[in-house]
C-alpha cells in the first residue's frame, strides 16, 4: 500500500518515509549527521514516547550475552537534550547493553523536534517490534491525538486497514485490569474485543479472569455473553397491604387457627380435611348443634 504524504514530520526529512531510515538503522547503514559515534550509556535518558511498557527479560538477557561476544552492531539513535542525550530508537539494545555492563554504545545523532521524535519512536516500534495489542493501541492513539492523524491517514501510514485500526483502538475502552491481561498476553485481543459486548465494567473484569482461568474460546465466550445480555424478566414488587386488612387477616388466623388471606374483596381460608373444615365452620357458627 503506498504511503500518503502528510506534508510534515519524518517524510519531510527522509523523503520516501520512515521505512528506509528504520531499515538502514537495522542494517547498520544509517547516516544522519555523520557516522555513528561512541556514547556513554549513563548519558542516555529514556525515550518519553516509548510505547513499549513490557520487555521480555529472557530475550534481553539473550541479547546481552550476544552483545558481550559481538558488541552492539546496530547503533542506537539519540538526540541532544539539555543534559546529555535522549533516546529516540533502540531501547532494547540500550537495556541489553546495560545488562552486559557496557560503558559505551555506538550511537547516531539526529536533530529531531518532539513531533518527529514521537513519530519515529512509535512507528519504529509498531513496524519492527512485537508490541502487545494494548501497547500498539496506545501508540496509535498517541499518533491520532498528538500528531493530528485521522484514522485513514494512520492506516495508510502503518500499512494497516482502517478496520484493523478501529478494532484495536476499541481495546482502550476495556477496564485497566483487563488491559493489563492483554499487555501481559494472558488474554488475546480477539477475546478482549469480544468482552466489549458487555456494558458493565465489573462483569467484563470478572469474565476476563474466567477466560484466562478456563482458557475460553471466542465461541464459548460469545455464548456466555449472550446469556448475560439476555433481558431479565421484571419482578413485580408486591403491593403493601392496607394496615386494616392486615389486622383483620391476623385476627382471623388467630381465631381460626389456620392460614387466612384477605385480599381485595376476597377472604381465603385454608383447611386440611373434612374434620378441620367442620372445626372452622363451628367456630364461625355456621353449623347447627
């Protein structure tokens, strides 16, 4: 799918767009403001626009071991800040370098403003990193909110369908605890989107935990949600009896020693057998001696 020119941002710097620049970084061929230079690890501040919140510890340790043997092959990308440097791209390489106890890493210096830095940070991760669905959704939302993209422009920018963008953004409507399950990849994005068929956040959270515990499929989840969404029959509130009627009812119960119900223009007296009936009739004085 061709990339639509937005008239500003990274396209204005790199011509064909961010893809070529990111490919060059990953292939150790990037040349922005000269070749890479050595930079002290402790001089690099984190990227404030980094969409990734969870990093695989095992993968970082594996990369750190590789760096101990081969060094950092792909340079990180930084920009100058008021105190030292600010990371633009290469978060995993920087973290792994720290694990490997490196003092310096190769870096490429770029002169980006905040908008350009945000765009490359988000797009590099979206295109090159294995983000969770929630991290990806948050990255898209930042591009929409802070760079003024429309969903259509965003879909063309990241080579995703507009329907895909709309669906993944819906995940941000989930309760925070459910978003965390998706971020940890304990809950799939398809299951998470299905949960949005419920309106009650409490029910969504409870059902999400059940999905994780019972490993429910989308089909099974849909059946449960359909039942939960089924309209419940309205229970009529019983009318409060008139105080006088209640008093009469209680008096009759005591006098006749049986169940008596007094309703609108009706008195119902219960008896167990013929002998009990005769007893009640005798009390009422309707049987001749």
